[in-house]
């Protein structure tokens, strides 16, 4: 029983240090989602973290859509960024699945999508 409690995902509010910006919180949420799943966390914790990551993903999609306009259709960057946006929009619409295992896999896929889109947006802001 103690092993299960040790592997529980922290709740989104528990992840936030006292003074961080949204990017730090997003990175903490991604890290929590990508933790090893040898012992699966409780289903409710997985669902809460999925909702938290979807909350990060919505604004990232909007930012990426604004930046993709800087490229012309036909350019490699345009296609790559549109593919990432399309994937992120799919992730935003997808449900958690039928059970704990599928929800845990879904959580990790969603975390990777948030991470990838966050990198894309940050790269565009620096350029």
C-alpha cells in the first residue's frame, strides 16, 4: 500500500512552487505526467493531470497558430508546425480512454504533445 502512495501523481496545485511563472508550472506538470508508470497512480489523479495539461495546451495552440502565419505554405517549417498544431488539437479533443492503463498512456502522450508545442512556441519567440 505504501508503494502505491509513494507513486501517486502530485495534484496540480501541489506541483507549484511559491514563486514560478507559467512555464515553470507547465514543465513541472509535464515531468509529473512523464514519470515512470511501473505502479500506476490513482485514476482520479491521472484525470486531474490530463485536465491540467489540456489547460496548458489550449493557449499554446493559439500561440502556435499566430506564429505559423510567419511561414508560407509549401515551406518545410509551415508543414511541420501545422502538423504539430493538428496533433495538439487532436490531443485536446481526445478523451482519457476506458480505464487506468489507457488513461495513463493518454496522459503521457498528452504531456509529450504539450512539451513539443511549448518548445515550438518558445523557439519562435526567441527567433
